[in-house]
C-alpha cells in the first residue's frame, strides 16, 4: 500500500472511531487534537495491524502523531519489511 | 475462613503448603504465557523486596506503585505489605501528558519511594515527571533470591494501602484500607462468590484499579486459586482473547465493568471463537459502573452457543471506601431485574410503570454481604427510608475504611455519617438506589455529578477547569461536563459559555480542537460533543452553581443554541 492509501484507510478508521464525518479528519492535525483517547488509539492500532499485517506499539502513535506522519512511517515500515 | 490476621500470613501459608502451585500467570494478547509465579516464588520475591524496602524507608512511609501490565506489581504490593510500607497503586501517566491526577496524589500522600519494573524505569518522561519530587526509585523484578529480614506481622488496624479512586484532581481522596478491612472484604467476597481454590480467575482489569486488585488478584490468592492476568490494552484490542483464556484455563470467575461485556459482543466474530467453551465460567461479575440489562441480555445471547450459562451473570456493586465489594448475588443464582416507572423513580419511588413508555428496566446488584448492612437514607434529613423508596445508599461493616488519608472533613462526612435516631458510623456512597422487600439493592443514579466512562470515575469540575484554563474567551465557572448516552455508549459532552466580547471573533473549530486535545491529554477522554454557547445560557441555581443534570437534559433535548 502507498502512503496515500494508508492515509485514506486511517481517515476512514478515525472517522468511524470518533463518530465524525471523514472530511473532518484533517491529516495534519494531531491525534489528541482530534479527540482520540487512549482506548480509541488502541482501536485504531488494531485496525491498522489487521489491515497492514504489522505489529505496532502505542509509542508509534506518539512518535508520529498525525495521519500524515503515521502513514509515511507505516509505508516505510512495510517497505523495509517487504525488502528484507 | 480461619484466623490468620493479615494477607501476608495467607501468602506465607500458601507458600508453605502449596509451594509449587501457580498463584499468577501473565499471558500475552495472543494467549501465550509470558511469566508466572508460584505461591513460593511470589513469597520469596516479595520477602527479598521487603528487605530492600526496610533499608530504604520506615514503616508507615508511602510507596507509589507505577507498573506496566505484568506480575512485578504483585511482588511490589506484597513486598510493601510485608515491610509495613503503605502501597499507593497509581495509573501509568500517559506519554506526553502534562497534567493528570498524579501530581495531586503525590502532593497528598507524599511518597518516599516509587516502585516500578526495570524496563519501565528507563522511560524518560516518567523520570522527568517524578524528578522534581523527592522520591527514590526502586526497580522490582521477579527474582526470588536476595537477603531477607525478619519482619513483624502487620497489625490489623494498620493501613495496608491507599486507594485513590475518588475525589477530584484538586482534592484527591485516598481511602486508607487497613489489613482488617482487606481481610473482612476478601472473606465477604469468598462467601458471596462461593470461591474455592479451584476458582481460577482470568482478569484484564488493571491492578491499579480496585476491581482488578482486590476482586480479582487478591481474592484469588486469598482462596488459593490461580489468577491469570492479561494486559488491559490486550483486552481492549482483542476482547475475545479474554473469553479464549477463560476457556483455555477452565476459569470459574471473570470480573469486569459493564463496557467490557459490551466490547465482547461488539467485537464478536465467529471465526475467533472456534473451540471456545465457556461452560466452566460460574461467575461473570459485572460491576464498577452502572449495569445495563440489555448488556447482560446481549452477552448471554451471543455466548450461549459457546456454553455460557446465563445464571453466571453476576451484577454487583462496590467501591473503594468499602474496600471493594458492597453487594452481590449468590453463585448460580442468576440475577434480578425489575420494571419500574421512570416518572416514579424521579420522584424517588420504585413503582410499576404507568405505561410502556414510562417503563425502565433496573438491574439488581444483589444483597448486603455477610456481616454488612446497607441502608437507604434521605440524603438531606439522614432519616432511614423504607423498602422501595429511593435514597442515598449507606453502608456499614468491617470492610468500610475508617478514614481518608489526610482529609478529616471527608473522613467525618462520608465515612462516619450517622443515621438520624440511630447509633453507628456509615459510609455515604453518593449513589442513589433502593432496596426491595427482600433486600435486593438497585442502583438508580448518583447524587454527585460523577462521570463514569469505561469504569473510571471523572469529576466534571476537573474537566471544566481544564477547558476554561485554555482561553480567556472560555468563561470561568460557566461550563458543564457530563456523560450522555450516544450510539449505545456513554460519551463525554462539554457545554461551555463564550465571553460576550469574543462571541463574534472566536474561531469555534480551532477552540474545539484545543478543548479536545486538552481533555484527551489531561483526562484520557474523548470529548465527543463540544457545544459553545452564549453567555448566560447555561442553567445555574440562584446561588450560581452549575446545574449539570439540567444541562444534560437540555442537551439531550437539543435545547442549546450553538455559537458560530
């Protein structure tokens, strides 16, 4: 998956978790600013783990705190794994 | 059960008699065993730690326990009990969160030690957070070797630990649970749940939460059963893993808050339940937040095909001030529901509903435990009320704590209240409910505007203060935070007045973003609905107190005009 596809998936998942419309999920806004609490963060992590078939830690979300940053990180992580 | 005077003595006896039986097992989210402790190993590890603790602190000193999920917490807890050091279980501060309840708790209990696991001691943000406090860090692991010292057995009236679950951020209340309180409630729980040493537990509730610690981890040890622990996050991610572990370990007892049972149903997937057999489960205890009849019904229907016995559903009621459990049913006895009228309930009477629209199902939380009394009392006059009258739930018994740590006013008012015309000291729970003619307790609401989401108590004034400190445009003492049902779950709503001068210039979306961020960081909550309103439109009493219940009703009815 490309960064854009991952980003699109994150936006959809976040809209579902936060119960808001997709156009309100700004990809440059920090997760906590979107109102994501720790339990919701775990839901998002689970969705991503299943979709991308990778193991994540909650720390990844603090280190890459926006959809944009996280998608880039996840695309790189998958690329590295697939190359190995 | 017997005459041992402390939980330390219970552990010593288990270690002597059943040395190699497993006390605790920690499993990963995939169900693999990551660590385990036999009774002997737990006893030896805790004894070795107790020796280290006595060299670093004096009996009666406080030690905070800050642990990631695992078994180290239990070594630390028992090490403190043995050394006579008062354990203070604390929630892990969230990374990047500047403010939460921990600062106020530290200021209240003035700990000299902080106990954590070796891996965790490295977390830089934790070190920074506690650096300014004069606290010595002690790393705890599961090693069973190390020098031991002879220590006196704790006296029954001594404080075993402080449980901070109540009180607002500005005024935290640490319940002083004595060894006598703890043993009294553990025995009450044993009788109510019908536990034996075959009563294997599977628990995901965090150990800093009183339900995880006392009802699950300590009760299992008290009866000599094995307690299988999993990380709270693992449960949140894969709730069915809890059920698979119950099946795998043939567990008899599983306890959690209402939302956990909902989560199992909403995440149910047949392909993840292959081979799961829940017929061993005798007690599925639902407590720590309001128990919903439809949650019970959905869970029973969904999991009956996997051998779940609906009679195992065990709604219960409790709080830290009563050590933990206050009321519960009988093993295998099933639970009681009752149809009552909404209107009558609001007028403080439990009566049959006037019509279908007026009907509400309330779930019985069992009866008073052995040796304990529950009274329903008028919160204003302190007069005892008769059956089927709604009033404040008051409790007396050997499980009720005698004091809050360094808080004389709350100790007097809430733990040593008196019923008009009667002798004796009572705990005021702050919850509303009624007893039926058989003594079954029904909890119907709260006197205080406490917000309970996912089993955690939040004080609205703390959230309102967080919001109002963000911007001068957000009027002080003119906001209301409350929980309201939203798409099948409790969601946080924040209603906040905007200063007249800022009404036309404010960027509402930007302000809402900052509110969401601050509430998530400071309170671990998502503010799902934020409503900014004109000054003067929030309902208040004549003395200027915010009427949160009325604000909640107005919001549910769509009665607020939003700015912007």
